[in-house]
């Protein structure tokens, strides 16, 4: 199942492939880039997790728990 954020991500990747400019970098591998592209997402529509990429689940959970702790701490003031 592909969600809206995945579709936006895939469209961005296709735009980079179609319109990107090849640049050399210090590692010699090179990059293809376009300037100023971004994906916008409304958080009230859900968490923007890309299902087409592997995710470091443990890191994501730890970071989300940290955000929640900060929010809960700030809301008590």
C-alpha cells in the first residue's frame, strides 16, 4: 500500500532524475540535485512515514518518546 507521502516522495525522486544537475563532490561519487524542492505534509493527516524506505524503528521510537516527554513536561507549566 502506497500512501500520499510515498507518492510525493516518489514524484520528488522522479523530478530529481528528470531535471537534476549532476555535480561532483569530494568523495568522487557525485550527486544529482535540484534546488529548493520540498515535500509538505499536514500532520493532522497522519505521521509522514515513508513505507518505500527502510526505517531505523528503534531510533524513531526513542526520538518520538523524547518529543512526548518534552511536550508533557512543558504542558505541566
